[in-house]
């Protein structure tokens, strides 16, 4: 189900709790909401729809990927970036990102995966994991 977007910076600054099997409906709501905003958004975290769980969804080269409990375990190639966010009012903000990241996460069937991402996709994932950690750009 498409959910309303959260704009409260106090709520968004809270760290998210680990996702469990009870949160699979949240993952679907996140996908539905991301698809509804596909013209202006390439990734979302669950707190953007009002749920403080470690769940992200993003455009992974033309198809959506959901990660449960994502953690960046390795990063390299720091650079300066500017990003916007549907949850935050105002224009783009400056931030630091890494060109290449390795992420450990769980799939929707709770299988643990380790995958390397580069470039634009890596930047999207970093932004959404920041949301999970209560970091606002």
C-alpha cells in the first residue's frame, strides 16, 4: 500500500531497529510507495513512511531491490556529493559519499548476502542506510 511520506526531522533522526519477519508488510509498503514516486525518487528507507525499521528499497539498474538490515562493511573512494530527499524540505545538501561499497544485508526471505556496489547505486544505498542510522543530509 502506498504510504504518506514522513517529514518530521525529529522522527527521521531516530535510529531504526532491526527488521524481522513481522516487518515484511512494511517492505511491500515501501516498494509500493517508492514505485508511486518513481519520477522523483530512486530510493527509500522505512522511516520515510513512518516505520523505524532497517529496511531500504532502491532502483538497482532498472529493477527495485529491497534490503533488510543493511550494513556497509567496506567503502572506498570518498568524494563530495549533493543530494536531495523527499522527506526533507529544501534543495540539495552537500554530503560525503564513497564510490564503492560492500554491503551485508538480508533478502526478503532472510538470507544473508554480501554484495559490492559502485557509482550511482552505491550513492543511493549510502543515502538510505544513513536514514536507517538517523543521519539526515
